[in-house]
């Protein structure tokens, strides 16, 4: 496994980002920008971590720096606005209206810095009947129809951790929006603007291909009944004799032929093109996989185009030969973690620093950003 150090600053070197501390998709989006080389200063609130774990293990705060500012205290908003004046991007994940009440809403920030990209990360968005209500990933993907597609037809929908809503539908869309808006702000005559990244919008957008298939009649509006949702017997996961699993994705005919040959089905397999016999085929495949361990089946399919892979745990994944060869996971400060992605040929990104400890970088930021007043406030806050 590779380790990382200071190295290159990445393609966003020179971009300054102010992140107002929060949890979930906002910090992850800021981490992506930091991974790519942006100078991300996280404005933490006094009183400890908002995520409830030791900040030293909060990997979403890697490659960042932290200052402490109490936005509810006199002068707190002014300190943030001083940072904003020197920044290219601001990211906040408050409920609609909260940033405005704290004195750091988009109007006042853009007045101070007309080229600022003001990124807003919410679940429901800035408007609509639910905009002011609490919510979490599972609710956002539920209302967009996305959750309804995940899981077996005879069981409740499967909860995909918080990957589909918070991070795929939230963080990634915020980053795309921020980078697009940053490009616009830097063009001749360009201006700053607000990027409204709502998880409901992103989670719905992720299913664009599925909606096209639904309209064309090639996708049923039923969970576990389609080619890519576990309904298809040659696209799913099967238990092995040791209680582990193998993942099968043999969609194309030539890959399927190799899969069935290596699995030992031979001519007994029913026609894969007949959905009416899919359950029969699934039972046959499941029976075959149950005869050997995951390690044994891994050896059978190793180096083939059958599109079969062992289902590895989080702790096992970094050790897989392919994953290890690509340094998909890296070690920094004794913590194993996913490496920055994607990869760049001229400006490679890296894990440069560990998770930012709240308030630890106030002096350095005050010096480099030319904000001596921030240093005074930081000392008062931490004292």
C-alpha cells in the first residue's frame, strides 16, 4: 500500500475555499476540492466536533486547515466575511435561511466578493414545501424514487449506506456545480453566483438512464425485476460455501458463455433470454456457488472475462492485488483511506495532511491570508 506526503498540490492549487463546518455531504465535497489541491479553510465552531467522533479520525477533513470562529458571537460573521473576501469558493450546509440569519448569506458574501462561488448543500433544496424541514439521506432517495429500485422484490428496499444520496447525489453534484461556476467566474466578464446543490435533485438525476429505459418499456417500475437491480440471475451476488459472496456481472453473451462454462453449468442452464425462467436459472447458479468457498471460486474466475469478483469487506479491499497495484487506498498518519480520485497526469493529487484539528491552523491561515484579526479571535476563542 502506498503512503503519501506533501508532493504535488493538484490541479486546484491556488484556489481558496472557505468551508463552514457541518456534517456529511458538505465536508466531503470540501475534501474533494482539498484533495485536488485547493486551500480549504474549515471554519469550525467552538465546543468540539460536530460529527461526534475524534477529529483525528474524520478523514473527510484531510488536506484541510481549520480555524475557530463563533458565528453567533459579536464579530464572528465579520471574521468569516474577511475570509470570504480573499476566497474563491464558500461551502455551507445549513438549512435554508440559517446562513442569512448568521450574517454570512450569499447576498452579503457576494457583495463583499462579487466573484465568489457560493455553494449551498442541502437535502431538500432552498425552496419547496420541505425546504425548511429536517431530513436524511434515506428520505431524500425515498422521495425521488431512487430507493425503490434497490433490493429484492420480496423484501423492503435495501439501504445503500448514505452513498447514493449524501455523496453521489449531494457532494459530487456540489463539486461539479462549484467547478463550473468557478470557470464562469474566471472568464472575462464572469461573475460569482450561488450553486444550489440539493440531494433530491442529484439523486433523481443519477437515475436518468433508468427513466429513459422506463419510458422505452425496457425497465419495470418494480424492484428486483430488471437487468441491473438484482432481478437478473447473471447480475447479482451469490453465497459461497463459507458464507461469503461472489458478485456476477456477466451481461454480454460472450462473457456469459465464459461464466457458465467456468461455473460448470454446461447445457443444463435454461435460456438466459427468457425472463420467465430467470428464477430457475438463479437457483441453478446459486446451487453451484454454494459448493465451494469464496477463495476457491476466486481462483476459478481469476484472469478471465467472466465478469465475476469476490465481494470483499472494507478491511479486505485494500489488499486485493489490483487495488493494491493501483494504490487505490493509501496510508497517511497511520490511517488507511481511499486515495484522491480521479487521477491527473500533469498535476497529480495526494493526501498531504491528516484530518484538520479544529482551530489548529488559525495562526498559519491568519498569516497566509493576511488576516491578523483572525489570529486575535482564534486565541480568544480557544483560550
